[in-house]
């Protein structure tokens, strides 16, 4: 039982997986959305992925 409580969670995505997901989501936004939706969606996507990348590399608290 003590192994379960001491087990560290290692379910973070690698940098390559983050980049791949970013490209896939951007492609979906461009393909299915109009210009406004694609632009705003990609800007929002950049913010979300930048925060996750910085959090993963401990660049922000």
C-alpha cells in the first residue's frame, strides 16, 4: 500500500507530443473554421500550450 502513496505521477506529455497536438489542433481550426475562428483559436492555443510548456520546464510558478 505504501508504494501507491509514494508513486509520483508521470503522466505529462513530452515536448514532441505537445508540438504534435498543437499542429493537429491548429490544422483542425484552419480546416473547419473561418478566418476569425482560426485566428482567435490559434492565439488561444498558443497561450494554453505556452503556459503548459513553461509549467513543465518550471519556468513559471
